[in-house]
C-alpha cells in the first residue's frame, strides 16, 4: 500500500511539473519524500531527485529569503546525488545531472555555463533515448532565452521541445506549447531544429546540441 501511495504522488508531481504548476508539483513532492523508503529501485528515486530539483529551481526566484536558503541546500544535495549517479552510469543519469546544473547556473547568473549545460543535457538525452527529458531540457532552455530577449533562439528550442513531446505522445503538453507560443502555428515543421541558424553560431557553446 505505501508503494502505491508513493507512485501516486510521484506521478502527480511529474504531471504537475510538466503542466507548469510548480507549486502543486512541490506539494506532491513533499508527500513523496517520506515514502522514499518504499522504493528500492534507483530509477524511482531518480525521478524524485530530478523533478524536485527542477521544481525548486522554477520557484526559486519568487521565493522568500528563508525559502531560498532551504532550497539552495536542497539543490546542492540533489545536485550531488545526481552527480554520483551520473559518474557511475552516464547513459542513464548524465542528462538529468546536466539539466539540474544548467538550472543552478541560471539561478546564479552564470549565463554562459547555463547555455552550455542546457545543450549538454539535450545532447545526452537525445543520445540515450530519453525523448521526454530532451523535451524538458529544450523547454527550459527556451524559457531561459526568452527571459533574455533572444526570441529567435528561444523559438528554435520551443520547436524542438514540441517535437520531442509529440514523439513521446504527450499531446496535452503539445497543445499547451501551441497555446503558449502562437508562433508555432506559423511554422509547423515536424523535424527538430537543433542545428539551425537560429541557434547562436560558432563554436562558443561547443556545438553540443
């Protein structure tokens, strides 16, 4: 019974994160944490560390000073756990570790590191077949560039995110992106655009995407 409850809250956390309801995702994560003992599978624990870190990173900038201090410690702990797993088995864990590092770099104002790490996460997820994580990394990268006024760059990441979610079968997420980014209706090219000229040119991002 506890394991079923664990799965219920874990799936709810992931669903709320993907829908952009980060407050509800964090609340669901709080229900998962006391039940981690029920899960012996590393992949189940991975989802908790991965989605909790991404949720906290999404909420961090609008949090109180006390919340930020606690969440900074949480991000550090989750980053280190993901680092340990990534070092032990990169094919499964490297993309998650890189994306959490990208979000931490964003919060710390290290924009060049964030750019490199978003593309590193995208590349690792694509290489190892994690299309849903490739979509998440593309979407977070798009948000990063939009906040910096780089709309053409952001648009290419949004298109790639949409393509990944479509392949994953997350049609609700595809509809959400269509509503959130109307320009997608102007160009309905189903092929990924990672290497297009809309991305920053040259070798300064190590061409990781």
